[in-house]
């Protein structure tokens, strides 16, 4: 039986796109659902393009009901993948999916993580700190922002001439290469 992945996202969904492409013809797993907390997030269009069902929820549904959990369980979801999803994950999901919820963060955690650290804010902070290396982290999700056990990191050198756009691009390239592969390794380990 193929393992079933749910992707949670809030925005463009370029990582979601790479994951949906990677698993389109996979024998190990499939993306069975895309969930978003923003009704016009471009990730929803991307899910449509792959004919993958999607669902939009609001704060009340996510934090005060078991509706999202019920949907995941009804669809027999095995692994939850956060790809640019900017809310904390509530306890009901953490308890139902122990070590089965992962996130990607555009920095070398524990540096440049935590509440409010997302998107360009991360890269700006890296430039202001004059870091000579930067990268990405894929990690398990817990009740805090960007805090769970690290699964994989990938680094690149920050050149003195690099602009914010350049380091952002280098990071995105690494995310797009590594995230689908890490997900594949994880689904292969699920019984
Ligand atoms: C990615 O760079 C991801 O690492 C980041 O949001 C971006 C989403 O891009 N996530 C965080 O900052 C989480 N703290 P995408 O929508 O194009 O995949």
C-alpha cells in the first residue's frame, strides 16, 4: 500500500510543487491532500493542477475543533509535511502523529528560527549577522516554532557579493532538492 502524505502550506507552495512532482509516479507514496490556512494561497492552484484534493481551514477550525484531524484520519494520512506553513501545529495533531509531522525551515537551525522568522526576514537577519554560511533544515515538528529534532541540514557559502535574492534562491534550490528525498526516506520507514 502506498503511504499517504498531507501537505500543509500557507503560500506559493514551490516546495509542495516539487513534492507533488516527486511522488506523482512513486510506488512508495502519494500526496493525498493539500491543506491551507489562506484561501487564495497559490498552493491550492498547484494542488488542482495535480488533481489532488485540498481543504482550507481557519484558525477556529484548526485550533478549536478536531475537524482537520478527522479529515486526515478519514483519508488514512501517514505523514504530515509542512511546506511554508506558518502556524503552530495543535496538540491533537501532534499526539495523533508522533514523529510523523515534519517541517522545512530556510536557515541552519537553531540559528534564525522561532516565531516571526520566515521568508525574507530570515535571509535579512542572516545578511545583517554577516554569516558566511547559510542553509536549510528539515526537522520534526513539536509544540514550538522551528524546534523539533533535526532530520537533515544542507549548507551553502554566503559570498560577500551575494544579495538577499541570491541567498534566497540558493536556499530554495536546496529545499527543492532535499525535501522530496527526505520525505521518501521517511515514508519508506513507515510500517
Ligand atoms: C520555504 O522557504 C520554507 O522553508 C519557509 O517558507 C518557504 C515557503 O516557500 N518556511 C518557513 O519559514 C517556516 N518557518 P514555498 O511556499 O515556495 O514552498
